[in-house]
C-alpha cells in the first residue's frame, strides 16, 4: 500500500495509473464519508484539498519534466470520476485547476508555463477561477488590468461563478487590458492584498463548489503572470470544459448506484403488496437498481469513448505541419466539439434519470435528510444547467442537416433589452 502523499520526483519512474489511484483512494474514501454532512453544514474543508494535493491529484496532467505524472486524458479522468463519486462538489471545485493546467500546457510563453507548471507539478497549489461576470454583455469583460510601474499591473473587477476559488491557492482570472482592450488571462494569489472571496453561491445543488463572488481591488499582478491567449479563437477549449462536467456527472451516477445499493441492503421495511420478504430480494427493487446501474455504466462508457477520441484529436493536432494548418486544424476542432455535445446530450439525461428513478427503491425514508439521496439529483441538475442541453442539441442537429459547424468559445451576458441577470 502506498503512503498517502508519498514523495515522487521526476527522476523516478512515472507511476502507473493503478499505483496513483492506490495512493488517492484513502483520501477519496475519507471525502466520501463526510460528503453529505459537509454539504448539509456548508462546510468548505480546505484540509481535504490539501490531502488531495499531497496524494498527487492536482499534478495528474502536469508533465514529468515539471514534477507531475504526465497522464493522458483517459487515465486522468479515471481519477477524476472517482473523486466525483466521492464528492461531486470537490470535483467541480477542482475543475478550474485542470482547465488552467490545460491552458498552460498549450501556452506559447515558456516562462509562464515553467513558472506555474512547476508549482503544479510539485503539488504545491490548487487553482480556482474567476472568469465570468454578471451584468455584462455577451463577450464583454469589465474586469480591467491597468499598466502600473516597473512591469506590474493593477487588477480591478468583480466576478461571479468563481468555481473553486475558496479551495484554491491561486486564481485564474480573465481580464481586459485597459487601453489596448486585449483579452488576457492571469494568475493571482488568493491571499494577495485586494482579493475578496465571498461564499454567496445560492444554487440548490453543488453548494460546496465554491462558485460565488470574487472581487479584485487594486490587486498587484506581475507581468510574468499574464497569459496572452485569444479566448474566442477556434480550439478544443469547449471540449475540455465539457469533459470535466461530464466526468462529474458520471461520478454522480456511480455514487447513486453505490448509495441506493447500500440503502437497499440495509433496509428491512417492506410493503405488504411488494414482491419480496426483504427489499433486496424484491424483484421490482432489483429492477430499479439494475436500471440505475446500467445508466451509470452508460455515462462512464460514453465518457471514456469521448476522452479516447479527445486524446487522439490532440495527437492529430500536434502532427499537423504549420504549412497545413487552418482548415485541417479547424475541422478537428469542430469534430471533437460536436462529439463533446453528443456526449453531453447522452450523459446528462441518463444521470438525471438515474437520480430521479433511484427513489423508487424505498418509501418515505428514501427522502430523509439523513439518507441524503436528494443531493445527487440536485447536484446533477445544477451541473446539467451550466451549459443548457437545448442549445447543444440544436448545434448538433444543424450540423447533421447542413454541416459547416465551427468550434468557437461561446459567451454569455445580459441583453440590453432585459437588463442584468445571473
């Protein structure tokens, strides 16, 4: 048995995914044991994130040369789904960390790449985000980065949906440089003077995903911590962003199967018009558990297929010579983005249906707060709402009928006709 958080250096042989999971599973088990109580108490326990960092979870994708494990997507998401099954709040809270790492992996600036991936590879940091605003027009960013003296900038603005920031050591921020209007990303220490973090996320699910408000007031940012990247440029950003939502949903599906299985096995109360002397021998209850198990399996299997294809797409993109970029590259972007949408349209309804159907295994006791089965539906419902299915279905249907889909980064904001709204 590996020691939790056992030290590992780049000079050693890269561990296989099973060895990494062996190191992580005791932490996952601890997280699962307290998940329902923490959610009920709205307890953001940063100590659990610290344990995940020590056990290597945050460095899964960091390259070996920076101290990480350098895993491919399929193996990375095996660990991610297991965390989501233990606690979908923590999985969602750490989603920005992995998206920030992917941004660094594709960065052309070797300085910022080395500076931050070395910290990730050392297990030193978890990264949250502050990308989205409320009250802005689609595509508009009101958070500003103003040039100061001696290579420093001043960051000012307010963000919402700041997922993971309450757990994080650093925050990945989207801002616009005053004067030039350039859209950039940057890293900020969560404890830097002028950073304010607020737990005001009011959703009925994913209560501990730390998705509230972040305020930046004259926060000093070194120029070396600014990542220059075109947010709206064609790419695989949408596919990566969706993959983590889908992995969390797949983890919820696994958790539903686990929790109703334990519930039924321990249950002695029966109905006189039921079909078994105890619930676990009732064929109708068995049918419900079987149907839920199949939906959880389907979610994981669709996710695995999508991740294999996303990995393959990244390899193809790396192999395209500069002379043949353009439409070759954009065709791959469009194909993998549509695949992400199809996976979303399959996984989200399956998990939501499983979360609702799960209650059929019991009577009123299945709805008790102590049982906490409702959190799976609430969490899955909120995750599925992040990127409404109706819009993704239309994009897939339009391409099937007419072709021509192009991968772009979709934006969200408030219509001037209606006014600001979250």
